[in-house]
């Protein structure tokens, strides 16, 4: 269970608002992954697509607060019809990273992304998810035919001159070990990526993953006396914007008590680490940043 | 009268490049020389750097290397995130820690973490990574204007000089304020050239920032790195000008500009 309990928990201050996330595609996705921590799906409208206008309002406020970098996720960001103008507007004020499943990255979109990148002083980075060593592992999580299509998307980016960061969850057997990591880099080189980039993420036992794997144990929580390091926690330097307001982080947008307000200035206060997912971030030193 | 200073960082034990840089800066009329830290790492014979800093009266601040060595820490606190990068960082740190004298380590502990001065009317702040964190990476493509403006408000200055990344750049901010990453003189700037780079700043009505490439005796450096059994990957960088390690920390644009 990821619901907050009645105990007291550590408070994490926002040291600085360096990283701003946008749930740009809401919880709407062209896949229904069984490990998704917010259960995104074609019919999940808990959080809606964000418009260019809405993103623009937050970008303007973010600039006054000195935000350093922007991340876009969903759902699947390339399902948002405004994603290209949104990225163009963002790249005028800072660097942007898009998290995608790669399925919609045809050569035309890859070329448009390259053009956006070339037109900006700031970095545009793409992160594409692979969940295993081949179709069997990946498609058990993501559905039939998705492995080949993701690899095609990765290759399209590479051929357009963009080198994506391939993101793998620890569901891929052994990938977290140094040997497993090296094997994964070999796999990526076999796709033609001569300079592969890789990020490995732990699983959060919430959303769909709670049913696929297991829920958190009762003891997997932080207590008031636990020593936390705000520099290692993403809630110490970031916030998440969705169609429903500003949340503490990308992981907890399904939880009303993780909503911190309507504007960024509403969200600058400390946050109480009362969720089990906070335990994962604390123990693993997780950041969703690249 | 305009003033002129030379500022560099990331010596990485490359005492040959340090000597060449100091000479070059003086020949161009620099009145003072500043070093923004990371004296060790990467290269051979770390103790050869200190007499040169003294000879040219280089005002030096602490980098993460000096902080770690003076505290007798077990690692460099470089801020890398990738396991392979961290492995190479550990090889460098273990070598440098073993070859640096105890008195040099003690001296590193006495260095300031930042310097403030008035330079040609610019309220100037020098720090290693950033004014808020010794090992923060300020890259050109991920240090946008609003972010840098906030740093200069929280750490009041019109001119901020940093290093740590190894790549040099200059960004102008509204209100005639400037941020300069002076780069590193210990290894090339991932540009396919063997020279290393430092910053020459001249004050006036406008601030003039020039990055100067410096040639040095890289063949001797390579010879000594081989003798000291330092990694072939490091030697390749000195010989080719392309980075072969610490690549995973690079943002997309900076990564794309290199060969690896």
C-alpha cells in the first residue's frame, strides 16, 4: 500500500527548484505496461494532456524561479498534438528531456526533433524505455510487437543524429550488475548505436506494479528520525506539473496529498516523506533525472 | 585602465601544460593568474604542480580533489554517476592520493573554497563547480540564463568564474553580467585538438573574454603516463584530443560534439 499513514515522517526542504517535470501526456498512453507506477493506459484520464498554453504559463513562472532543466513524460508524450511547439517553447528557456516508449518515433518525427535540437543553445535529450534483453522480456511488460517498434524508434533517432538514453528498469534480469550492464551496452551496439547511453531505474511498487510484483511491506517507510539527504532526493530540487496542478514528484501524482498547489510558487514548501515510494527513493538514491 | 587576468582550472597533474599556460598568460599581459582547483587526477607526478603554482604566484582555490585529498577521503567526490566513469575516477584518485605528499595535502586544506574580488568594476566570484556546490557541473547546454541569473542573485556577483567540467564557455546575462567556465588545462577539450584552454579576461566598458589554446610538450606527458602505468584511455585523450572517459555525465549536445 502506498497510502500515507498516521506516523510522523521526515520533512524534505526544497533546496532549489532546479528540475521541472511536465506530465505532458497526462496518464494517457498507447501502451498498458504492467509495471507502470501510475497505471497509464489509452483510457486512463486521471491526468489529461497538457496544452501549449498551460505549459507556457508554467515555463514563464519557472523562468522567474531560475529553473535549470525540464523533463516531459506521460503517458506517451508524442501522443500530445502540441508536443513539438511545447518543446520548441521550452528550448528557448532551457534544456529539455523527453521520456518516451519510442513507438511513435518515425523518421519524420526524429528529423523534426533533430531540427529543434539544432535550433537551440540548450540540449534536447530523448529517453527511450526498453524492458529487457529481447522481445520476450520486453513484451511481457509492454505488449506484443512493442520491442521491434521501440528498437526502430531508437534507430530512427540515431540516424537523425540524436543519441537517446535507453532506460531500463531492474526487471531486466541482472541488468543492474556491472556484467549485466556491459551486456546491455553490447545489445545496444548490435542495434547500430556505436556510442550507447544507458540509465537503469528501480521499480516502484505502486500503480500497476503493485499487482504485477508485490506491494510494499509495512516497514518500508521512513520514520521521523531517519537521516535523509535532500541533495540525493529529487523532491529536494524538483517538482512535477500535471493538468491538475503541481505535485511533489513524478512518482506520486496519483495521490491527492502529494499535490502541492496550483502554481509553482505554491509548491516551494517542504514535503513530508510519508509514502512507501519515498522509501525506495531514499534507499536507492533514486532520481528520475538522467 | 583596463585590467587583465588569466584564469584556469583542472590542472589534473599536467605540470607541463601548467608551466606553458602560465608563460603564455604572462606573455599576453595578464597581471594575475588564478586557478580554480582540481590540481590532481588523470596525469603523472602530482607533486610537480605545486612549485609551478608558487613560482608564478597563482592564486588557487579548492576543487573537489583538494577537498578530498586534504580530508584524506577515499574518493574524489567528482560527481560522476556511471559505474565505468567512477572506476576510472577511482584509479586516478588512488594514484594521486598515493603520490601526493602529506604536506601538500595539508596545504590543500588551507585553500579557500571561493574567491571574491573587484575586477575592472565587475564584482567577481570564483568557485570550482558552482558557488553552491563544489562538484556541480555547469555545462553550456544545461546552464540556461534564468538559472545562472538566480545563482548570481543568491551568490551576489556580476561575473562568475567556474571550472570542474573541463569544457570552456561564456554566457552573457542581462544587466552586463557574465558567467564563464574557464575549462581545464589538464586535458584537451574533447575537440580533437591536443591544445588545452584557459580564459584571458580584460576589463573595459565591456568585458572581453577570450579562450586561449595552449600547446605543451604532450609527448613527454604521454611518456611519463606510460611509465606510471596510467590507463591507456587517458593517454589516448592526451594524444587525440577526444575524451574516452567521463562521457556519461555529458549533456546531449556536449556528448554529440565529441567522437566517443
